[in-house]
C-alpha cells in the first residue's frame, strides 16, 4: 500500500505529519488518511493522486512509482468491492424454503349429546325458542318502521351566482427620470475563479474560511474581501483566475496542490 510506504519513509527521515503538512500544504487529516489507506475520507481519486505525488516529491521519492502503487491500491479495492457486491446479490437471490402449514384441527366436542339424550333435547328446544322470538321481534320492527311513511328528500335550492365582469387592468404609470443602475466597485479586493474541472478548494476571506470542499467544473464564482483572499487548490490546473476583468491564468498543473493569495 502506497500510504504504508510513504509513512515508513517519513518515519525514517524523522519527520512528523505536521512537517509534511507545512512542506506540502496538504492538510494533516488527508495525510493521515493516505497513510492509513482510508481513501473514502479524501476528496476524490484525482486529488488523492495529486496529494500522493506531492507527498512523495517532498520525501524525494520516485513520484511515478508512488502514483503506480496508488493505482494498484485502487484496483485492488475495486475488485474487493465487486466481490462483496456479488456475494450480497447471491444471498438475496437464494430461494427461501416454504414453511409447511399444518391444517388447523377443529375442536369438536363429541359424546355429550350421545350419552345425555335429555340434555340434547332441551338444547334443541332452547334454540328453537330463540329463533321464534327473533322472528317475532323482526316482524314487529318491520311493521313499525313501515307505518311511519316515506319522507320525501328535498334537494336544497341552488344559489344563482351572478358572473363578475372582469375589471380592466390599470396601465402602469411611467416613472420620469429613472436613473440607470450602475455597477458598484468593491473598495477592497475581488477575485473571480472559473472552475474548468472538479477541484477541491479551501477559500479564506480576510482570515475567515468561507468555503471548503469539492467544486464541480463549469462554475464561475466570485469572492470579495477588504484585505485579502486566499485559495488552497487540490487541482490547480483546473482553475483560472480573473481580477479586474483580466485573466491571470491557472496557478499550477492538473493534480497540483497550490496556495494562492490575492491582496488589495
């Protein structure tokens, strides 16, 4: 793993992570992530590759060899991820055995009416009496409700809605002597950055961090400050700067980590 190789060389040179951060402008959390192989904590593959190349260059190691070792690490991680996904899909597609459902047994009470004829006869009489009472009650209820007569359903009257005539829209009154909006110039420092590709960026205005993270390509952003505006770019070749309407170009190559400060 390339991170292990870099850490061994750093320790051999008796350098701390803080020394690497100061010498390469790579944040300490990213240096630790590289050394531990925790690539998911880094901005992206292209930026990680740039960090590793700068790290190796600072340690006076073979930069291209470090980049190839990083590519091998990424290929191995991709293969492991594909194996895990295939295993999960196989588990999900495995058939679930059907559970056998035993027929529900009915609890029937037998023998009672066979051995006790008198109780069976009395039970039949009770059932017949209940049925007869229910029939009489139903007849009385039917007769009572039918004698009340039908109630006519009267629909409520529908209100007649008078159509409202549309009112003419008043014409806007023209404003005389309207002053045109003029562009206000910033009494400080203003910088415009055009991101031609994805780039991790840390933007500080007058000592305060105003943005940190990956900015997608195709965006043009402007920052204004009183005294200074500082940039730390993880892919310097993807960002073109403008000031006072003039292009200042890019400040480094693709994948380079670069710090740039603009003052008033």
